[in-house]
């Protein structure tokens, strides 16, 4: 083997210096430093602190704060067009009273008011189906046509 006559520089010079330092340390009895192997740990949280889905967190918050009835009633007001799809254009859900569990409806004509009165029990059944129980809305208050009840 022939040795290169070009002088070492930069990284090659650093490698040679490191190699020489290690050899000198071995001759003096020093051992090479050992790297620690750190194990990856998974921490299990206790006390219901595990991550949960956003929707589940909201449902848990609603249940913990006893917001079930007002939230369900708000859903009735928002989803009125879905609950009473054939009456939605002629009858508007105006107000919900949580104390009496009464939903106030405003028909736009006498015919719509009559239709709501005839379908009152079916509407209550449909609302109970949507909200998960009869406790949310127990009674419908049907205003006369053209009369707007102040909220």
C-alpha cells in the first residue's frame, strides 16, 4: 500500500485526532463512555384524564352540568323544519320555556293553527323521538295566527 502524500485537512484531520485520542485513552486504561438506552414510556393517566373525542367531551359536559333539557330544547327550535317538515313553512317554533317544558308555536294562518292542534300528539311524539324523551317538551302552546308573542 502506498501512503498518500497530500496533507490532511478539515474533517480528515479531525477523524485522525479523534482516533489518536481514543488509542491513547485505551493505553491508559480508560473505557469508552457507554450510551444510555432510554426506554420509551407510555404514561396512563388516571382519573378520567385520557384523551377523548370532542363530541364525547361536549356530551359529558352537558350531562355534568345538567344542561340536557335546555340543550335538547334548543335543538328542537333549531331542527323544527326537520321535525315538522310539512308544517315548517306555515308554523314557526318561537319559544321554549324550560320551567314548564312548553314549546310555543306561531302559525301563519287559521288553517295552519288547526293543523297543529289536530297533530299536537303526533308532534309531541316526534319531538320526544328527536330529543330522547318526553321530559324536554311536554306541552305545545299554539298562538293564534298573526299574533307574535314577545320573547
